[in-house]
C-alpha cells in the first residue's frame, strides 16, 4: 500500500497565489520573478482582476496569497484586498519590506481583509539579510513592519530562503524565530530560477540535516514550521515521528506541491503550477482558472505521483512528498525528473505509515 495521507486537492486548489505585479524596489539575489523597477503594461487591469477574483472565489482555496514583485507597489492594493474579502477569500499579503510598505496604514490593511502578512528574513544578521535583498535598510524595515502588523492584530509569518550563502546562520535563525514567535516559520529551499544561481542550491546532505533540525523545533521552541519547495521535509517528519506543529497538532491541509493543491497566476494572468515552475498552462484572461487547474495536461501529470521519474518514481514516500518539481525542472527541463537535493534511497516495499497526527 502507498503511505496514507490526506487527499490531495485533485479537484480544486488549496492555495491560489497571484503575482499582482513584478514591480519592486529590491533586487533580491534569489528572486524568481526577476522583479523590475517599473510596472509591466500587461498587468491585470481593474476589470481583469475583478474577473480573476470571481474565478478564485469559485475555486474556493483555503488561502489567496497576494505576492509580487511587491504587491504594495499597486495603487489599487486596498481595493483588491477588499474585493477578495467581499468574495469570502482569506487573504494573505506577501509584500516587500520597504519604506513604501511602512507608509501603509496597517489597521486599514486589517480592516480591508488581510488575514496574514508574510515577511522575509533571509539573514539572521542585518548585514546578511540586506546583502541578500540588495538594499541597505531592509532588515530594519522588516522588523518595523513585523511590529506594525502585530499592533494591528495581523498574524505574521516569516519566510526564509536557505541557500549555501546563509545556511551557516541556521542556529542564529532559530534564536531569532524563538524571540519573534511568528505564527509560522516558512522555510524555502533555494530554487535556481530567475536570479537564483545553481551554485546556491543546498546539497542533499545539507537538506537532510536542515529538515532533521526543523523537525525538533515545534517541541523545543513552540514554533510552527513548514517548507516551500522542500516537500521531502514530510518524509523526514515521518521517519523521525516528528509533529510539525506545536503541541502535536495535526497537519491542517493535504500535502501540497507544485500544481498539486497549489496554483500560481502571474502578473500577466498566466497560470502556472507555482511561481518557481514557469510553465504557462493557460491565461485567466481567456480561460477559467479552475478549468486550467483541473484539465491542463501539465497539472494532471504533476498530480499523478506514478508519473514521476528516477528514484522519485520508485519512492515509497512519493504520495506525500514527490520532490520539488520546480527544482527538477530548473536543472533538467523535465518537471517529472527526480528531486536533485534529496539523498534518500527508496526502499523496495511500500509504506503503510500515516502522516503524524
């Protein structure tokens, strides 16, 4: 038997992410969007994003994430949030930490419908984070935004992308997160797409050590942790018997992966399996988001673990992991190829182990 897991979202996405713009003041060295200083003329107009919000509401995801670039660069950001909230969507905002963000009224963001704010810290030290983000001051702006959101009653999660450049700061990150106590520490594994360099990818051994350490944090620090583009964290959690939420709370959603429970809409309306997997499967300007998610051959292939190749296709954990499809594509141009940062060797037999509850 295959390992038992909550049913993946075959019929509709768990998370819809909209890249509202690629405009951004920062020049992050790992930016998958290769963000620009000016807005693209093809960005969705008001009538087009109103139509997109209708489509997202029909899909009914658990979270609707506004990202970029920097979504705060859009003058109509509050209108977008209000429109999403009015349609019953749970809005998460993922802005860049800049003076532009700090000029916003965080109480107004909360009233408009922001249910979570995600901020990035890619260095546990100011100098490392500022160098990562390409602009001095971003460390201070991030902590100021964290404080302002907390005061407005907006839950804040911290996103951290680990690469070879900052992995040595992991112990300092743990101390920092233990102090800040975000509602979630979302750990990204570097994907060499956009500005991201192949040389910055973690090795399989580094990934395994990182995941093993992350599994200990909920019990030792009270932190809730998850990974993005690191689905093999779930395998490590199963192997170690770890409970990845404080107090042993169960996994709250089905395991998601690129195109499996997750769908991304670009600033031009193109629908992709994720922001890190730049394969356009349709456009919301001409086709319904839910139809693309359900019927695209790429999405359907990504939701079939038996289509995976190499050791991922033989792995007994493939239904709850599946490897990063984005990282496989970035290195091989085959989104079904095996995960390059996983050192696990599959066993001959299938598992009957359930996800930790």
